[in-house]
C-alpha cells in the first residue's frame, strides 16, 4: 500500500513540475502540498522523480525547478543556475523539497487575501460586516465579494445586484465598490447601489457623505447627499437628479420605493423580493409608462399588483397555484 501511495505522489509531483495541470487543478495541488509538509513519502517520491529524469538532465529539467522557485517567490542568480547542473542528485532533491515545502508560506500569505462571497437569494436580504467594520445590507438576488483582509492602499469589493453601504471612514484608505458598469469610490459615507446584471440601468443613491462614480467609459461624477445617479450601460447616458430624503431606497427595512420606474422594472423587483414568478401577456407595455410610488413592508405581491393595475388601467392579474399572471384588459 505504501508503494502505491508513493507512486501516486510521484506522479502528482511530476505533472505539477512539468506544467501539465490546468490552472484550477494546479491550485488544488498547491493546497494539498501546503496541508502536507515534507514527509518520507514525499521525499521518496521526489527521489523517484529525479531518477526518472536523471538520464536526460537538460535545460528543461532545471527550468522545472526554476518554475517552482518562481511560484514561491525565490529568484536565484544566473550563476547559481549554472552551478545547479553539477550538483549531486541528493542536493538537487533537497532543493526540490525545499521548494515544495515553501509553497506553504506562499499559500499562507495568499490565504490572508482570500476572497469571500456572500449572497442573498430571492425572497431574502442579508447583512454583513466587512473587515474594516463597514456594514453592508444585500438585497434579494444579490452577491458581494470582498477580501478577508483589505490591502494597505484600498478597500475594494465587488457587487452584483443591490446593496446599501454604511462605510467606515478612513482618509488614507478609500473604499471602492466595483460593478459591471461602474465603480463607486468613497472615504466614509452611506449610499445605495443597484447594479443587477439583467438590468441596463445602474443606480447610485447617496444618503450622506460624498462619493465619486466612474463608469466603464471613464465618465466621472461626484455626488452630494440626496442625489441619485442613473447610468445606462447600453447608451452610456449618465444623469444625476436631486431627490427627497423619503425617496432614498428603504428596502433593507422592508419597504419598496419606486421613482420613475417602468412596470417591467417593478415586476423584476417583486420577483426578487418575494421569490415569485410573474408571467406577463406580451401585449402589455412594460417599458413606456413610469411609476413613482411607495409600498409598505406589510403589503403582499397581490396588493401591490392591484394598486399598479388600478393606476395603469391597462392590465389585470390572477394568481393560480402560486403563479401570478398579468393579462391585457
């Protein structure tokens, strides 16, 4: 059994050193090496590997070893690389093992900046506290990626969907929220950012403090409290409007606030908020008419749709077996 284990380890090391693994697989090998310090089996496997290449030691042989050193941040002078060619077999194996063992330090350092992802499914919201004590509320159907430890220069996170941020102030380390279409840079503030991948509009709403928004087209806009920025990723149109305090998104408290929203946008929000499916008659106009309206946290999807149907006068709705259907009147 022991020889079988040695054979497996030897094969793994051979493939690892010769760059035969896909990137994701190689990362798993590195993690395995990190969790398994140099052992008798690993030493024996390394000897077997050296034996297998002993009859054809050439520049590629030592390039493989050089690659290991590069992975763990070790750079040898060219003179040492030349001398390596006349090292004894035992010395070469020793260097190889040191290189593999050194992966532990490489991974330990890398683990400090491992990415964490938090998601809120349809029908739920989540609250998370980041390493700098910044508080984030995730809306339904959203996800946030952030490092387990922020860098010394910037606090960067990536948002898909919608979130409200209460950012801890730090003058020397800006807080940056990146989305598919734009990035928001702040020092300390409270703001809402809506950037769902299935919507063309990205909306930033500032409650307090100051933020700077930069789009993928390198458009920049600074914002003041009670301002709302709307960016259209299809047309690259960007506009900023002043809004009332009561119009700041309040979904984290269970309330729904819509400002100049189309029927289609409202229906998407309802599907995410209540984790429901809404089928719509193709003849219903989902993009022309706009609504500015608020709904209380206690109102059900049926109550909300009834209000919208009364306001529009263009459709009616029915519910059957949990399926909601909108029909043209």
